C-alpha cells in the first residue's frame, strides 16, 4: 500500500515536473532531496538538471553556509552540465 503523499507525487507531481524541459531544478531540504533521489533512481524524471546538495536557505539551517562551501565545486560542475 502506498502512502497518500507518495500517491500524490506519482499522480500529480511527476507529470507536472516532467512538463519542464531543459530546466535547472533545485530541490531544497533533505526530505525533498530524498524524494528526488528515489524518482531519479527509478527513472521517473526527464533529463532536467536536478541540483543535488544545495542547502536549504532557511535561517533554521544553521549549517547552510558550511554546506554550501563544502558542495560548491560539485554544484558548479552540475550547473556546467546544464545545456542552456
């Protein structure tokens, strides 16, 4: 049995996000990153660039600056792959 939120993701979110073409998408937060990782692994998303490890910008994320610095090179490399 699928959870109601996951059913919503499959029914509405996946078709809607796949409408975007050649788009840079930035999932914010650990939970959203986990959902995107599962969808990418399951090959349910198109070929947009999904920026991984971008820290949530909320002030509640006290580690956001360190996280950004840590992943900065990887983020830049992902963006360079984006076929504008």
